[in-house]
C-alpha cells in the first residue's frame, strides 16, 4: 500500500473520530485490529479485534460532548504512520480524576498506525 493511501486512511479515521462516527472509524480497521492506549509509558488499555474496538468506541461516546484530534505533524515510514496530535475535548461527565462535566481537556500526544491488507491493523495512542 502506498504512503498516500496510508495517510488517507489515517486522515479519514481521525475525521470519523472527531465526528463521533463509530461506524466511520470501524470502516478503516482490519478485523484483527489491535488498539493500545499508552499513558506515561504504561499500556493502560489493550483491545483486540474490531468488535472489542466497537464496544469501547461506543462506550466512549458518552464521556465527551466535544472532541477533536488535530494532526500537527506526520511521519511516514515502512508500513506505519505516526501523527503528532493536539487533542481537545469537553467532558460530558464527571471523571474520577477530578475532571468535571463541562471542563475542557487539552493534551498533546501521538498515534502510531500500522497497516495490513489495505486497512489499519494497529493503533497505539501515546500520551
């Protein structure tokens, strides 16, 4: 798969994420996708398979009233794309960490996407 196609898949996935469009996000994922969330160097969530991803993505819809991932930098290498992201979200619920409904969360992080069979096979969200 060429680099332009990989970048387009990532861009389409992020746009679906920003629209709260779970079906749109899933459209670009391999059946055996692996999703990992890494925070402070530790993996705190791993999902394997499209159905597990769907369930988590549906559940996450209730957490924020707005959310946006904005790509600030692209790095493309052999079969993977790394994007630096500015992430902004408005909490829809109170969180155990003290974030309250209506509070704005701003983070910077990166996501690393890998590909197989013309689809996204893995996503590592790193913050």
